[in-house]
C-alpha cells in the first residue's frame, strides 16, 4: 500500500472547481459553500493511492464521487494529482 505524502491540484482541476462555484453561487451561497467544501474534503481524505476505485472510462485515473461530481486523480511517487472534476448528471448541458 502506497501512502500519499501530498495532494496537488492541477490548474485544470482548480479552474473546474471555480466554474462549479460560479455556477452554483447564484442559486445558493450556502449550497455552493457546502459543495465546494465536500469536494475539497474528499481530496484531503486520500491517505493511500488505492483508496478509491479506478475509473471505468479513464483507467489511468482513480475516481472519487462527491454529490454529482466525479473527481479524477493520478499518483506519481507518493504525490496525488487531482486532474479533473466534472458533473455526472446525464442531463447536464455543459460538462464542468
């Protein structure tokens, strides 16, 4: 079991989190804070690389499902890189 020493967010993942935040902040400020915190907390809880399942579509990544979002990450030398975040809603017009 490989322990995680550090979690780093890629610029793509940061931008996607900002997009999610900006989309939901107009609907509910408290709701968007809750969604953002849930996403951030889920990545802070990664303690070992194999903790979450491999993604069925992009098998080089592992995935975390938080609410309606899929978070994809990859590990290199005990560092986890959060690569992307996107909506898992089927009727989503725009994938965030």
